[in-house]
C-alpha cells in the first residue's frame, strides 16, 4: 500500500505567532509537516515557538536587501530549499511582492482578522483592523482565510467565520473574540490544502470535505 507523503509547509511570522502555535498543535506531523518558520523580525516570539517544536527557525532583516523584491527572492530561495508546498502567513506584517506570489500560485494562505472585503487592504492589519471595526460600529465581524494574490487581501476566500460585536466590546475584546476563531479557521484551511480538498476556479474556492469517519471536524 502506497502512503502519500505529507505536504511541507513554510510559515512566515512577524510577532508572537499564536496562529503559528495553532498549526504546530493541530497540523504538524498529522496532516502536513512544518518544514521551516521564517520571520522579518529577529525578536519575534514565533521563532522561539518553532525552535521549541524542533522546527528550523530563520530570521531575515529586510534592511539587508536593496528592494522588497530582492528580500522576497531570498524568502523564496529558503522556502525552496526546504521543498515547501504551501506557505502560510501567520501574523506576517509585511506585504509580499508579485515575485513571491508567482513562485507559489494558489499556495500561499493568509489569515485576516475581519470579513473580507470589509476592513482589509493597505493599512488594515493587527489592531488597526479591530479599531476600525469598533469605530464604524458594525454589529458583526470575524476572520477570513484566503489565498494570496498580487492585491493586498485580494485573493480568493477559502473560509470565513463571524463573531458578534456587543455594545460593551472594545477593540481589545473584539481582537480576542476574533483571535479565537482564527485559531480554528487557519488550521482548518491548512488541513484542507494538505488533503487536496481545495480547488480554485477564478475567485471561487471549493471545499471538498472528506466523508471519512477518520477525519476530525475542526
């Protein structure tokens, strides 16, 4: 009986890496193998999470490169060296260039802390998103997992999940609500990719959920 090899995953982080930890806990050596974690911030705690899990951790300073394209070429070189099939942006605070996107078409997944196409694009990242949600007074927000293309937060949507915004919520409490579903949604998307359950047709991503009783439901 031929056993299919697990897909190799490269993760990019810029900070604490809680979404990265969710992948370590639910995906690593189960549905895929996290081959490397890379950060543009040498102080990112996400690198320590990788080292603690026995995952190679690499820090690269963008200031050492003449352009964003040159920096991304180096990232792609490292990912290629680890034979990565899928790239996951797990709290990566740097917009990637077309050089990167072309190297991994429909194989870069990002998590965004709002319901795309609302509160997304240039300038909408981290707490800026939750502050904008709060200021606008919307009653529903959430998280979106999507494939990455050349437009910031503009790639095909894979999964979305909502949370209610209560009258007494603050930007900080909204962030915590959204983060909780991010930790569920991102592993679900990565698992689906690793199991070849995602197909992309233009802007539409179809999820071919397995009917096997052996599959978990996250």
